[in-house]
C-alpha cells in the first residue's frame, strides 16, 4: 500500500511539468484569408421613400491584416477665389470610400468603412444677364464606422437627411465572397 501511495505521488510530480509544457506549445492558428467583392450603392431617396438616383461602386478586399480597399471617383471643380486677379482654386468633389480591417464573424463580414460623398451646385444659374462664374455650393456627406454586414445581403450602413429637402442620402453595402 505504501508503494502505491509513493508511486501516485511521483506520478503527480512528473505529470504537472509535462502538462505545463504542453500548454506552452499550443500555437494560435490563423484562418486563411478569404476575398470579398464589396458593392457599394449610393442612393438618393425622395420624400416618398423611393430611390430617385443610385450609383454603384465595387472593389475587392481580403480578410485579415491585408491592405485596405479604396474607391476614388470625382472631379476637380474650379472655383474663382479672386475675381479681379482671375485666381482659381480647384476643389475635389465626388465619391471616396475606404474599406479596411475585414474579418469574418459568424457568416458576416466586419470591416471599417469611411465614405465621403460631395457634389456642387450653383447659387444662381448663369443667364445672359448674370456672370457664368456664379459661386458653387458644395454639398458633402461623410460617415465613418465599424460595420457588420450579412454575406450576400444588401445592408444600409449609412444614412442621413438632405438639408435642402425632405429626402435622404444612404449608402448600401453588399459583401459577396469570391470563390
């Protein structure tokens, strides 16, 4: 009986260091990168709730610590800064969308998105009696957030009211896995 107790005690002493070293050798396994097509739809919604205008932009992104995806579409609009001297400054207007840090989470895609949409309009329309150098009004919407979207399901990720009417502007994202 005494031998059995000594044997159990010895096994307990030797088993603890083996178990500790086994825990230290466990390595974290990273899942392989997957690629997704990101389709952004920028929509203007009228007062009745119907989409009155829509533009679509697409890019691809990889999950993990890969590079970000950027979309840049726009114009450089000349703005007269000093009429007497004829000095002109160019202002960027259009659509800028940045997507980064994409991760898969329970059949959804988590990522950080920044979207900036700007456009111009004139304070007055040029006519025969007014100058064609009317000052532009620049309208701008900018959003930035971490979003979680279901795979293959269009999801509105940003929305804001228009300041000039009762409509709104919204950004819809559809993430589709590329096989």
